[in-house]
């Protein structure tokens, strides 16, 4: 079977890498892909939002399965478009992807179906939002309703920060429309965890948990990014907490979407805060996380193509999904300036061939005159596997230190929190 992956970042590189290992998959295409993906798949220069061209390509090449990486095409209805033409595609339809596309929609679902999350109010009027923020006081969380590339959330610790965030979203319109409606949310205290699940209607198969590092600098300092690194498992989080998240959040969400007449088929990403009162939802996404995918898929023992096909054919409940023991760590190398503006086209040195334990997933790279150069804010996701987190972390950083480009930045503490807590628990 031929497979088409849509997208061109680190997450899509991980999808391509895993799908290419399936004995059922004869050829992998990726649109548009990147320089790293081009080493293991055939890249097709098509825009992720040009549905007509993508569907035409899928028909012409007899693609047996299309897999969508990023949220944008999902929210724009790529799954509806492909299905109308009888093409097999894995991902939620537009009406289900709204779980990610509108924070107000997501919050309303959680309220209606008693899914644990922070208290909130949604506003379209700046004056009313401001009055509410002043009444609640800091710390408080302000979120643009629509998509804002992972940057639409301000955790305000002072009133000044809160008012500044409201003003830039609702008055200055920095997210061009995505912030004309805002959700103002209770500040939740606890530890964050990501749980990804394969979902088909009411069938839910959770993956192994992982933890992202959003702020750009060590010790969670600096502005939020799309994600600077991940690890899996999250050893200091008890299995019972993960089970509680499945029982009180993931399953009820899948059932809620069926009850709403918007069954979700795809990857449900639940961003959780593990509070003293148990797990609560920080956000839903309607797709694999980036860079969570880069540590979760290396731990998947089963054939990913089998799982996707089963979901597309409505047979997910028959799937046995197996995971590998051990751990994975992904360290993101980014361009100087990211998450603000950054230069492109800088030559990357020190890239070695992937091994069984170390894979360098490309996030933003391109080929220029036979060289691999930077082409995005997040450039590489260096993933290593190991017997435990120590070993995975050591291998990841050994590889990172071998790679260089001008202005390269990475956090040196990916996974450190888990290792500190594990040490603490031993004592
Ligand atoms: P998001 O883009 O929704 O993932 O939010 C970015 C980051 O803001 C999250 O990873 C959390 O660290 C933080 N955050 C979001 N919502 C809350 C909340 N209600 N309480 C505390 N922190 C939050
Ligand atoms: N790593 C966070 C996300 O994919 O949204």
C-alpha cells in the first residue's frame, strides 16, 4: 500500500519514519515534507491546504491511506473533502476538529459533560473581559479562542500582564482574528502531562504518556514555543493517574463527541494538568503533538499503518496496540530568535546517519546546493531511546552536541525534572 503523509515538520518526519517500517507500506509520500523526510520518503511540493491538488495526487498515485499531521488542514475540512471523493484518510472531520479549533467550543463540551477542567468564561467584548479579569485577579490565564500556533496563551502572574495580554488579543488583534474571542481561565497548579489517544467514535486506545517543555529557555523561562523537547514515559506520574485521566477525560470526551453528533476519528491530544484534585484538561488538540510524537512513536511496538487502517475502516476496537519498555527523549534544536523572528538558510553540520537508538527528526530544514540548511524556528528534534530516561537523555545530548549551525539554541534540561523527581522518590 502507498501512503501519503501531509505536513512537513518533526511530527511528520516521525510519522513517515514509523510508517515506512510497516511491511504493508510499499511507498511513502509526504507533502510538502522537508530535507530529512526526503531521505526516507518521496516529497511532493504541494501545499497542505490545497485539497484539490492533494486529492488529485492521491487518486493518480493510488494512495491507500492519507495521514494528516497539522491542525490547519483538519480544521479546514481536508478529511471531509477526501472522504467525499472516496479516498481513505485518517483524521477528524472539520466538525470534530473544532475541539482544537475553538477553545470556547471545547470548554462548552467539558462543562456540559462534566469533564474536569479549570473554571472559565468566554468573552467577545473587551470591556467585559477586562472587568472579569479585574474581578478575578492574578494569577489568571488568557487564551485566544482560535488557532495561534501555540502562542495564544498568556499565563499572567500580575494584573499588568493580564491587561496587556487582553489588549493585544482583543484590541491590537495580534493573532489576526483568533483573539477576537478570548477564554479567561482559572490558573491551575500542578504538573503537566500529554496523553495522546487513537480514537474512533467511542473506541479509545491511549498511547504512552509524555511531557513537553514549552518555554524556550531552561527552567521553563522565556516565552512559550511550539515545544522545545519531550520525554516518555513520565515516571514520576503514577499509573493510576494515567488511568484516572483515561476514565474521567479521554473516554468521556470521545463519548461526548458521539453524543453531540460529531464523532471523533483521529488522534485526540489531551494536554493535562495533574492537580491535587486529579487530572484536568488544559487543552485539546485534534492531532498528534509536536514534539510529543517524536518520543511516543519510537516506543510503539505495533504497526502504525495497521492501526490507522483499522480506524479508517471502523475496526479500531479490534486492534491490540503494544508498547516498548524503556524511554525516549527528544531535544529540539531551534534557530536564534525563535519563537520570535529568526534567520533561515544556515548550513547544518554534524548530522550523522540514524541508528537503532538515535533518530534526528527534521522539523524545519531544506536542501540548498547539496547542503542541509535551517528553514524554520524549530530545526531538528534529536530523539534517543534508552533503557531508561538517563540513558535516553545522555544519548540525545551526545548527538545534539555533535550537530551545529550558526545561532543554534536548545534547552539543556529536557527530562531533568523527571530525573530529579525519580531521585527524590528513591530517597
Ligand atoms: P496551551 O497553548 O493551551 O498548551 O497553553 C500553553 C501553556 O500555558 C500550557 O502548556 C501550560 O503550561 C500553560 N497553561 C495553559 N492553561 C493553563 C491553566 N489553566 N493554568 C495554568 N497553566 C496553564
Ligand atoms: N507540543 C504541543 C502541541 O503539539 O501542541
